[in-house]
């Protein structure tokens, strides 16, 4: 059996090597390393794929979130509501811009924001909600958009883990995650569902005016070279990364299916075990399984992780410690038990290997090893 990895980028690459290599070589031949044709091509291809009017590429997912907040003209002291159970990047940019972070607890089945808690956290100073489509499953966007409309606030979707996922509204319309809110943000970090060979990110919007502003901010606040209308940043997607993404975008739906197939295998193996809780599903969203995350009841999570590692099975804890208790965010004044679901999840979650190259043999070995430990 091939060695099991948390994410197997090498096998994925080897299947499309000729195409990728020639795309990279093409950029090198043109030496159009910055803003080459591949960047424009990728933007339009992703716009088509997502059915969104504007895709603005940038340097990484963290920048995408920061630029989104900047484009909305948020001012120091404005409040931004987001999840307490997410990767640090989501909240870091809020703090960096001098905006006030308001954490909200997450649903214990789906790991996504609880809309009722979002509404409770709204004050006259609230300017934006940042739902994170956690582990690849859409947050309850319909409820969140309703709250946002009612209170006239922006919604920035953190789609870093959920590119290609779909959300079905009650009117039957289906939209891609990241295209429902005011702005959507994503990351092309290598291990993400659509990953490049370095850093990359993008911002989506259907709003023409915002698109101009977003683009301008990524380019030093400038539309016309050496004339700067506002304070911007330097955040670009390299032409080589765009060329790689152009190839990989064609396979994204296939990649999603492979992840879902692995998830179904895990589900079927674990669903009847009382000590292992499989990831909850939201009826309105597909799940594109950036991570497959179990919750363990009455099993020592850290012991199981070590046991798996000893058997050659990597497993990771996403995330081990709630954001509201992190040293860097102590200044916000939150305390223990403020967000019981998140705190509880941090003690119970364990993510199993999840990628596009898992074989049935590997899945069989992983599930058997977990079950053997759980049932002993
Ligand atoms: C990966 C990730 C980001 C940041 O993306 P980078 O490209 O690494 O900057 C932001 N939010 C979430 C939820 C992520 O998983």
C-alpha cells in the first residue's frame, strides 16, 4: 500500500504532469511573470465556473480577506462578526485593520456560524459578517443574508476551504459558495481544494463598483500607473501560479467528487459507532470536504491520534484552541465558557487524511484502524 498522507499533492501532480509542466514552461518562455495572459485567463475561467461577474486574483487568501474589508470602507471601531472556530487568518485581518472583532459560537454538528448567535451579536456599530464555509460546507447563507439585509450590513464569505461548493436556496436556485454575499474570498494555498504551487488567492463579487475598488486596492490603490486614488497594497497572483490554476480548475469538479467519495467511505464505516460522530451535513449546501473531521466521544482523542500516527496514518487537529482564548486576542476580554460549542469541539475534533488520491485500500486500512481503537 502506498504511504498514506494527509494531503497527497505529488500523486495529484503526477496525473496531470505534462499539462502542468507545459503551462509553466509557457510562462517562462514568455517571461511574463507578473500580470501575464494566464492571470487574465484564469480570472475569466473562474468567473465562468463560479457564475460570478468579477474575480480579482491576489497573492493569498489572507490578503483577499483584508482587501475585501478595505474595499468596503470599514473604519477603525466598526464591528465585524465572525466565527470563533476558524483558521486565524479570518480574524487576523479584522484586527489588523483596527476593526472590532465579535466572535460567535458555531454549530456543533456543522462547525458553521449559528445565525441566531450572529443576530444576537449585532450592535449599531456592526458593519460586516464573515461566515466561514468550514471544512468545505456552506454556512447557513440564507439565514445570514436575511439578517444582513435586515440590519443593512455587508457579508464577506470566507470560501478558502470550500471552492466549488454549492448552496441551494429555498427558492430552488443554486449558487456557488463565495458568490452569495457582498464579497467572496478564497485561497489557492497548495493544500486547499483548488491549490497552486505556492501562494495565491482571489476575491469575487457581482458588484461592478466594488470590483473596480478591489482591483485598485490590490494594485497600490492605483487605476492609472503612478496615480494613487487611495491607500492600497501590493497583492498579485503570479502568472506561473495562474497558469497552474488554469489547468487544475478543469479538474476541480473531479477533485470534489473524489473527496466526496472518500468522505462517503468514512461515513459508512463510522456512522453506527456511538463513540465516533461523523461530520454533520447542512441540507442546503454540498460538502466539498476540505477536511473530514470527526468528533470523538469517550475516546482519548490525542491517544488515538498518536496510535494512528504509529500505524502510519497521519491525523490532524483542526483546530486545537479557540480563537477567543488565544493570547493575541486576550485584549478583547473574552473568557472561558463564552463559546461552549467551540471550546468543546477543540477538545474532540480529529481530521483524517482527505485528498483526491485516497485509494479504497488506504481508506479500508484507516477506518479499520480507527474502529479497532474505538472498540477496544
Ligand atoms: C487557508 C485559509 C485562509 C488563508 O489563506 P492563505 O492563502 O493561507 O492566506 C483563510 N481562511 C481560511 C478559513 C483558511 O482555511
